[in-house]
């Protein structure tokens, strides 16, 4: 299969391209700069110069492929338009894919998120936890006026992708947790927590730290994208999770152990600015229990890489000074 990959030089994309090539697929990576083009070539893929903001070029690239994996985002729009601008651009991209792939039955696999409250496993700070983890069959976002901004626009994008199944596209979503770890993770959430701990001299966790955070190794996530591309039914959502979730306290304690710093509870009244977590306060308090049972049963996906806590022992996140 000839596969177009966007975002192929990012953390997840740089694992997806080799995964596809190893499985015998021919891969073309979209690259908007000389640096990105060199990185795509180094991964073993063909280079197509372009940008996801060029919708005509994207339509042509998608039409010439046998399938598309889309993990790119217009992060350049965040400073000027916020998450709404990013989502609006993402919707245009999905519509472009729909125009290029409608009626072909070709696969389109798009990255979603479990790292934000986009499923029924989310509970607001101070609310009681749900009695079950979110599943792949849960909607992207619960209804109600309390869920606004980035929460609602993520829902709109996911629904647009799933809706392409009705137009003859074998479209699906792979939801990714907040923590995707690997030996090449330099800009994810773990490096942020580690940097914060070094600055504060302690590693904090919210309240009792019992809120669950799912995680996955980037290499396992790449295999999930491949399986969704190869045999995933149309209109489905997949969960890339190594477990239903890890208590935030355990993540903090593991980081503290490796830094030689104490892990401490941050009271609720200190969570917001100018407290320990600052702008991250709303994020770290989330409880995100989620299941990947349907994904495993349907696609035969099984994580094979070290889990998050074991991965923290590989030395990458704590290089010797």
C-alpha cells in the first residue's frame, strides 16, 4: 500500500513511518521545509514537499495514495487564534480528505486525543469519578454547556472524521493519551513535569494523586496506526493505551525517585496560579480512566514496549550531567 503520512517527523510520526516501511508499505511523507524533507528521507520514506495549509496540494497527495495517516496539526495558529483556529484549520483538512477519498474505500487514520477531556472517562475537578473507564464506543465529548472551548472543537473534528465513513472513506480515529513516551520524547508532558520538578525542588501531584492518567509507548502507538490503516473498519475510534491509567501520584513518585526529590501533595487551593502547577493546574487534576479492550479485540493490537514507569528507567528522561 502507498501511504501518505503527515506529521511524519514529529514524535509519533517518526515511529509511524518506519513501522509502515517494515510492514512492506511504500510511504510518502509530507514535508514543508528542507529540514523536514531530510528527516523524512532519513526515515526511509519518499518526500513530497508541501504543507497541510495547501488544501489543493493535500487533496492531490491524498488522491494519489492508497491510504492516509494524518498526525499533523497547525500548531503555528495557536499564538494568533488559539485552539479554535487550530480546529477550524483541521476541519478544512478533513473536508479536503473527504473530497479526495470519497467513494474509494481507502483508509484515513487521524490522531485524536485522550489527553484532554474528550471521553466519558473525564470528571471535572472535585467531581466524583465515574464507575467505569471510557471506551472506544463512547462519544468524543459529553454534551452540556459546561464543556466549551478546546473540548468542544476536538469533538467536532473527531465527528467530521468519523462522518467520512458515510461518504465511502474507511476513516477512523486513534485517540492518544497525554503521555506518549519513548527514548526520543523531548517535548511531551513528561519533560514538562521533570523540568518543573527541577525548578521547584519537589515533584507535585494534585490532592491524593489518585486521578488516573493513561500512557503509551510511541512505538506501540505506531503499530496501532498501522493496524487501523490495514484492517480497521470504517467509522471507528481506537484507544492507544498501555493500561486503563496510572495514578498521577505514582508518576510523580517515579520522577521524584529518579531526580532524588520528594513527591508532595499540592492542596487544591494552591493548584491554580501562582501555585505549583500554574497553567497546568486544570490538566493535572483530570481523571482519565480509559479502556483499549475493543481496540485489542478488533485489531489484535497488544502493546509490546516497556510501560511508562519502566520507561522512566531507560535514562533518556534523566541524562547524566
